[in-house]
């Protein structure tokens, strides 16, 4: 994943490994480029828009 868009009121969490393993990164804003630290390194993502997680 190189970029992502987050709707207002939502939060995305990226994990380094599947099953929510390793480092994680959480954001409530969109990124046109996540930076070299996370580019192509996320293995799992979760989006929460206030009503619980949406996978």
C-alpha cells in the first residue's frame, strides 16, 4: 500500500503482519504517499467509522 483515503469520521489502522501482528500505524487522515517506512509493508488494514471495524 502506497496511499489511502480516509473518510471524515473514520480511522484506518495498518499492521505490518497478518493477524494484527508487528508494528501498526493509525490515521484519521488520507495520505497520498505513506512514506518509505510503510510503503508496500502493510499486510493487514482495518477501517473504523464509529460503528465498529470494517475489514
